[in-house]
C-alpha cells in the first residue's frame, strides 16, 4: 500500500545536505589557503637561510 500525500522531510533533507556541503567546501578552501600560506612561509625561510650561508 503506497503512501499518499506529500513526502515527509524531503525538503528539509535537501536543505540540510546543501548546507552541509557548503560547510565542507568552506572548510576545504580555508584549509587549502592555510597550507598555501604555510608553504610560502617555509619557502621564504629556506631562501633566507640559504642566502645567509
């Protein structure tokens, strides 16, 4: 026997999935930016160290 009427929770689940995806993407981009900044700092430090020697 099939249900009749509108589906339960499909709109909320879709919204939740969208928000969670946005959150994950935001975290990934922040993490990538942080890694890039740290890599630049390390490269700068290495260059400074080799130029002093």
